[in-house]
C-alpha cells in the first residue's frame, strides 16, 4: 500500500467540541458540528441559565456548564467553538488553547488588533489551530466574485480589478451589542474586509476613513463608515457601510481589465469592456457559485486542525482583517490617511468545495 493509500485508509478522527456561548449565534455550530462533518459536541457552556437549559433540551445528553473552566476540567475534548460575545474571545480562546484544544472563534477574533495578535501568538505557542468563523466568504455572492476576478477559466472573468465600490446598508434600528466605540467596524466591517482580502489577497497599503452618525440615532457611537482603501496591486476600494439605515441593501461594482461586475442583493451580472465610445455593453447574468455557508467554515476548520492545511480563515490570515479594522479606527480618529499593518499571509485562499473528512 502506498503512503497515499495508507493515509486515505486511516479513519478520519472526530473532533470532540466544547461549545462556548450556545444562545443566538452559538446555535449554528450545534446544528452543523455533527459526526458526518467530523465533529462530536461534548459540552455546552453558557453563562445565561435559561439559554443553557434550552440548549440542553435541544441537544439532550450533552453535559452543560455555566463556566468554561468547569467544562475544561470535566470533559475530554479536542476543540472549542467559541460564540460568546467578542469581548470574551481572547480570554476564553487562550484558556482553551492552554488546555490543548484547537479553537474556532466567531468573528471578530478580538475587540482590538493587539488582542487578536495575542490570541494568534497563543495558538502558535500551543501548536493548535485557530480559525475565525468569517462565514461571508463562503456565501454564494462572495464566492462568485472571487471567481470572476481570479479565475481566467470562468466564462465571465473580468480580469484583475482596478476599482471596487462596495456598499452595504443594514436596517438595524436597535444597537443591541453594538454599544462600544467603532462597534460597527469590529462587528460588521470585519466581514467586508475579510471578503476584500479573500478577493484581492493581502496587501492593503493605506486607508482614509471617516465614521459618522446622525444625532437622532439610537446608536451611542458613530455607526456608519465611509472609506477609501489602496491595495498594492493598484486597486482602489470605495467602501460605504451603514447600520440603522432606512434601506437594507448590498451594492457592489467592480471594474476589471476585461469588464465590470455589477452585484445587487439578488443578482450578479457582468459586462465586457467594449471598444465603442459611450456605448453600453449588455449585462450578462452570472450563474452563482454554490453557497457553502457555515458548513464551509467548519470544513475548513477541520482541514486546518486535523490536516494542518492552510485556510483563508486561519487566525494568522485573519490578522489582516483585524489590521483593516484597526486602521479604520486610527484614520477616523486622526482624520488622516494611515498605513495598514501587514501580516505575512493574505493568500487568496478559497475553498472550492466542502471536502469530505
Ligand atoms: N458570523 C456572523 O454572521 C455573526 C452574526 C452574529 C454574531 N456573530 C458573532 O457571534 C458572537 C456572539 O454574538 P451574539 O449576538 O450571539 O451575542 P450574545 O450576546 O447573544 O451572546 C451569545 C451567547 O453567549 C452567552 N455568553 C455571554 N457571555 C458569556 C461568557 N462569558 N461565557 C459563555 N457564554 C457567554 C450568552 O448568554 C449568549 O447565549 C459575537 O462575537 C458576534 O460578533 C457573528
């Protein structure tokens, strides 16, 4: 039997998972982290008694704990999936890494760039995998954009972009957890920044940003962001993001060497660059890529933890998204164009499909 045959013959290990934060966003991993995907939940942790009790009823037979320390002491596990609020990610992540677990942390990895670096360093020191659940890059629209600008074999390939206009307005009148300075940047723009990194790769050089908000908003801090980003490839990004907007929409325009991509909430269209002055080329509808969603996040976490394969959502890759959040805040406070910290990664790593174990 060849080495390759032997490795295929080896049974794929199940990762026994501790689920930290099992209400709200913490519910998705319990739906997807099943043995068929390579996971076996072994503990539920939540500080809210009624949330914990409900999760226990929904997932009978899994021990429930009010504190992470107690779960770590009581059960044997290989990994933790941390969906508590962002402010707890660093402490809880480091605690799990110190106990020898791989960790998948909800976005944002941490509430500051320094805390994110600390968590990534702790994972490296422990020799354990750290991934961030940046689920947007696994969605249909984002995966379609990635192919349109990176895959010359795609029939609607538009070539390398020189301009991206990226707008998302979110109708979210109640601030809820977005109650700290620059919350909308760390909470939501991190998704957009991660998308941009997955499309263009690392290499954002400078940023000019302004956060703002109207006096009548329920948001205590400016919750809207307008910015310009310069990528070393020469591509400029104009980005606009609002929370508490009166409209709910996504609008993306990308101009590339061969043509343009026009994306709205439900459609992706492209047009070729013609040679006639002021002539409007026809827009062609693009067949969207498969939506991988959270199953894609878990598949990459498994791949990274078990097979040590590089993935776009690894903690070290995610530092570039955190650096963009950090630079947005610095530019907005200083009113100046600032440079963006670069981390040694930023490959355009996108999963082609959900792998089997
Ligand atoms: N990827 C996405 O699309 C997406 C969407 C929403 C939220 N999120 C992220 O998920 C995380 C949780 O967000 P949420 O809105 O569900 O928050 P939340 O405030 O509702 O908390 C989630 C759960 O964690 C529990 N919890 C709070 N403190 C805890 C602690 N110290 N230890 C254990 N459990 C604790 C809460 O009781 C709750 O059940 C955040 O990091 C957020 O940014 C990601």
